[in-house]
C-alpha cells in the first residue's frame, strides 16, 4: 500500500515522498524510500528531524 511520507529537515524545510515503504540504512546513513523494490528517494539522516507516514486512501 502506498503512503505519503512527510520529511521534516533540521533547517525547517519539508519534502513529501510517495512510496510503499521506508527503511533506515545504517551503512549509508540515510532513509531509503522504495516502491516495488526500487529506490524512489533518499534522505540523509544527519539532516532529518522527522519522517511522518500518511496513509494514501482510495481518494489519494
């Protein structure tokens, strides 16, 4: 199921990523967002304040 992830950065900016899931990659030091096994976005953990998941319903 797809979700919309709100990424809040330490500098006060935000970004939105639509993906099936997110994993923290300890070796790379980033959050890896993926859909159907493909990486759709990366967010370096040193710049991220929070990642909030919002479910995407039938109406988007």
